[in-house]
C-alpha cells in the first residue's frame, strides 16, 4: 500500500540506503589499507602550539599539518605523567582501572592488549621508536628506544651521560624516519616518541634564545645550571621571579621548535614514500608542563590545564578537512577511536574510553554507546590529587600532604573563562563544588580511592613487575627524575 501511495518516497529511501551501504563498503575496503602513524611529543603543552593559539611560531610544521586535520581543542590526559599517560593511550585503560599512575608502575600491561598487539593480529607491521623507556614494547615487531640526552646531574652539578648525547638522538630519529613504510607487503603501525622540549630545556644553541632575545645571555648557562635552577622551582611554594619563568619558557619553546622540525621531516617522509594518502596520522602529547601558579615546574603532581591539557590532532586522508572539535576527549578515548577508524571490531563495553570516531564518520561506523559518563576524571602521579570536569567547570581535591597552591585543599575553576585557573570559585559557587565533589568521590569509591592519608602510594600498586629489562630501565629512569 505504502509503496503504491508514495513511490517517490520509497525510491528516495532505497537510493539513500544504497548510498549509505556503498559508502560503508568503500569505508571498509579503505580501512583495510590504512596505515597508522602516531607521533607523541613529550611534555608539549597545548597552549604552546600555534594552532592552539600560541602567539609564537614554535610549531609551523604541526600547524600546517593541522590545516587538513581534526583538531581536538579540549583533549586531556587523565594522568600527567609519561608512562601512565602513554599506557592509557596504548591500552585504552584508565589509570583508575590500571593503577598505573607513575613511571615506576609497570603494572598489568602484559595482561592487556595494546594497540600494537591488536594491530599486529590484524596483519600490521608494528614498530616503535621511543626516545624514552622500553616500557610499552608489547605488540611491536620492532621496538627501539633510546634515552634522550640521558644524563643526570651529580652532587657537584656535573652532567654525567649514561648513554647518549644530542647527536645520538638525531641519529636515532633519522633511523625512525627512514623506517616508515619499509615493509611494503603489510600495512604499518608506527609510533615515534619525541623528547626535544622535555626538561632540562636545553635545545641546540641556535634555539635557546630564538623565542626571547632578551634572555640570550641567560640561556648561555650550562644545562646543569639550568637544571638545578628548575629543580629549585619544583619545590612546593617556591617563589619564582617572572623573568626566570620567561627564561625557562623561552628554552622550552626552543625545544618545541626542535620537535616540530622532526615532525616536519616525518611527514615529508610519508610523502616521499608515497604513503601519505594511506596513513592516518595522530600527533599528540603525553602531558603538558608547569610554568604557572608560581610553584611547580613540572607536570606530574598537579592537575591544572598546563599539565593535563594536550594537543591532539588527527589527519585521516580519506576525509581531508580542517575541523575544530570542542568536545572534551581524553587519552583513554584514542584506542577505541582508532579501532573504529580502521573498522576493527571490538567489545565496546570493554573500554571505559569513548570512541570519538563519530566526529569523523557520522554513519559508516556503527557506534553502540559504551559506558557513558558526563564527567571526566583525573589523578596525579602520587594519588594525592583528584579532579573532575564537566566540560565547563573543574573541581580539584587535594589530600593535605600534597603540594598545595595557597593552601587550597579544594579548588573550583571555570575552565572555559579562566583557562589559567587563577580564580578559585569555591567560595562563590559552593553548591556546584559540592555536587562535583560528590560525583568525584562516588567515582573514586568504585576504585577504593582515595587512599587514607598515611597510606603510601606504593601499596596501591598490587600489580606484578613484568620483565627484567623493563624493571632495569625503570630504575634508571627513576634515578634520572623522569
Ligand atoms: Zn612525559
């Protein structure tokens, strides 16, 4: 009856359905050929990247790349520390689930599938070049790591090199770039991790005062001097003169510029090898870096945006577009999103992270909502600070033994209007703060958190050590303050 009465509507419906099916088939066919390249830049604050609004030209290559990409303007790491953050990226497991919040927590990574192990099962050639530690090697056919300028400062302030110097890092990155797409018989998943702008903020000479000529004289200090200075600033409640902050920022920006140059070379290699049209590229950071609130120059212990907000830029050559996405996303969301973009099936409820692939393809990916939660949660690297965000407001709860900003145990910020989190709204908006606190405590209770004040954080880590090599590397890393 309906067909006879409304033949045109039925015809249109059939045409539309066919088009959708054709696009789905095309998407699946294309997915089978897509490579994945992940480039992580350690300690890169989102707000020091041009495309995120920085007023200095630190990242011309990344900005150029972003012109045809999806730019996540509100991307966060759930924990502002290298290994825990990268672990979350690579496994889709939140730090609350994995109990991995510090660099010395190896944890149950070997009981979880990593993105590399999943893609390896799907026939990918998986390789990683990590200028850091060998802590996420699971699933990679090739895994190379090399400590970045791996020295420590001894008691006399001397730089003692463990392995490498700057030239070694350059050679390592050169090898990483050359390796891209070498195996022509398989799609590839390559992960390259850069460390150029990480402390001790000591880029090559021409970059040291590139972003602040006023401090050129100052930047001639040795890296040992600068590192000692930075260590002082890491003390809780240290008062840091403004010019010192600017000096450190200028050096840090020089490091970002160095990383950006390498990113440019990596992207150029994709073009030279002719695989840029077949490669999904993800540029991101594991966490940010301090420089504000005048008392903490690092990332691991605080939950301000400076430490947890990260750049996240994704280019999918099947859909060349420049799109800014405002929805709040986290590092735990990346793994399920990549699987969706590659059309690799998985049990949606097995990940707490929420796929954001629907931002790319509204209909070909059949997204069944996983566990939905309107909030996002964060923890520092010692179980002493916890935060919750509803996308507009962020509430931070600190245990008394943690480093406190102006003795504030509880903080509430309007992160849309006050990106630097300089106005604690706790007194002005006590009702909202209470609501957020209750939601936070309810979430933490699921994981038996927070621990009692006197409980050492180590006791939370009931996870086994995994293998000897990683344990040794982690001890080295710990001794170096990573
Ligand atoms: Zn890091």
